[in-house]
């Protein structure tokens, strides 16, 4: 495996990956791999190590299909299934459809639909450690995705803010989403600061799209701190922005990043397909399908 400076094109041995960092803080583009083929256990371990190091990995020009995307997920862990916002591909259980086919450019109140910073499915009892997103149909321009490194964000916090959030828990609330589908699901809370199980880094864990409320605090006081954390975790210094291209795939570590899909393409059809991956020591998870 070769780390190559971002300014260097370089070549790669077919058996060796080339890793081109996207920024000094987060992200790397990987070449020298064909994700259409079944990964060996060694290659799967290698990708997991790269994921822990760079937080999000980008692969261009892969031209994979849904079955190959699922196989990729299984090479890293277990496929996690649950009722996502857009639903599951009926022909490929485990593939979640992320598109704008049912959303106009504006909300019923006249405001524009926008994205939001979030961690995939963090409100589930068994949450995914990784997400795999595949570009199926992308706009001619726009539709980028941004990720931010939540370990770097924690490291950058002022000392007094670190002391304030130490030991606090915050809700990751999917109950409203599931209630609409007739499912009674528990309300979960996670520590605001947790330790990454592979790197040992201290990582912030707040999902800004899942109605975060600090346990034991008033709504007003909680909202103030949540807003402060949002400002800290979305600083450009912690971010990488990816311009999607045909066949591109992104894999990211849900334990260490949050992300934002930018809605700047109006009504142009955009379809992505996502696979969520749980830890490999678990059996196949088919939760709430």
C-alpha cells in the first residue's frame, strides 16, 4: 500500500493500492482496486485500516452494480437493514435508495429543501460502523457531499467546552421516523464524547438531524450547546468535499464523521444507493424490515 502526496499522480502495482490524501485532515482517494471483484480477507482488513485512518475513502470509475455493492459491504462486515427514508430496493435487500424523486425543490411552506449534517442511522440499537454510497444517477453539476472529521473537531474544542460536555449524553431520536411506519422503537442516547474503538481517538457524537437533546438539561440550555457544537463540528478545516462522477463510490466511518448531501441541483434527478455495514462479528442483521 502506497501513500502518495495529493499533488502526485504516480502509478500503482495492480496488487498494491495507491492512497492519495484528499486533505491533511480527512479523506483519501484510492486507486489500484476493482470493487466489482470479491475482496480477499486481507484486502478487506486493509480497507478497514485505511478507513480508520482517513475516515472517508473515495473510489472513482468503479461501475459496480447493486449485487457487487452488497458483496463489498459483506467483505467489511454485516449488512444492516432497516426502513430508511426512501425505502429499500425490493430487488436487492440491503440496498437503500437515496434519491429526490419524491421531493420538490421547495418544502410545502415555501422554503427550499436543503441537506443537513448527520450520522447515518446512529439512533439504531445496532448502528452501522460504515456506509457505502454509490453514484447511480448524478446531476451534470452540483450534488456534492461533504464530510467532517469529528475526532479533529473534538481535538479543536476549547478546554472549557471539553470539560462542559464530559460525561454528558445526547439523544439520537429515530422514534418519529419509525412511528410513521407503525413501529414502536426506543429513544436512544449516546455519550457526546466517545472513544473510537480502533484508533483510540476521542470523537464527538451528535446527530443534528435526529432531534438532539442533552439528557437532564432544559430544552433551551440544550439547544444552545447543540448549536455551539454544530458550529464547531462543521468548520471548513475539518471537511472534505467530494464531486461525484460516474461509477464513484464513497465509504466512510460512521463512528468518526458526519456528512451533508448538498441540495443545489433543483429538480434534476439524483439517485444514490447506500449500504450500511455493521461490525463483522455480528450475524446478518435484518432489523425492522
